[in-house]
């Protein structure tokens, strides 16, 4: 007999699939922006403020990449990018920024600030 009493083990809903894909998308964006662009910008720059300049530059690029959504989204994502960049600068791991990106992005989308 089946101990699940006929229940599906994995229930997929449209919302569940969209959230899963957005989580993957969040990781890919953070891998590119923080893991690649911000890291390399920080290595190439010199001076006292190189880390902060790398965060700002990457965040502006992050905002421009989202311009297809709306003009407002550009500015919202620049500020979110600064938050993600500083978080990455402090912890040097993609796990925290990916989860933060996923939660904040979903929240801002649901509240109508982006998208």
C-alpha cells in the first residue's frame, strides 16, 4: 500500500513553478552581478573607495538590465542592487544575496513597485 493515501508526493502549481524559476533567476542574476561583475570590478579598481565604486557600478548595471520592466523598476533595482552589493561585500557568499534578492524581488513585485 501507499502510505501517502493517494496523495501526490510533489504538488506543482503554476505559482510554485513561477517561484522556483524566480529563485533560479535570482541566483543567476546574483552570480553574474556580484560573483562576476562586482568581484572583477573591485579587483580592477584601485584606491580607498574601490569596493564602494564596484558596488555602485554593478548596481547601476543591475538597474539598467531591468529597464524592460519600467522606468521605476530601474531606480528600485539600483537601490536593491546597492543593498545586495553591500551584503555580498560583507559576507562574500551568493547564498544570502540570492535569498535576499528572491524575497525582496517577490515582495516588491507583489506590492507593485516593480514589474
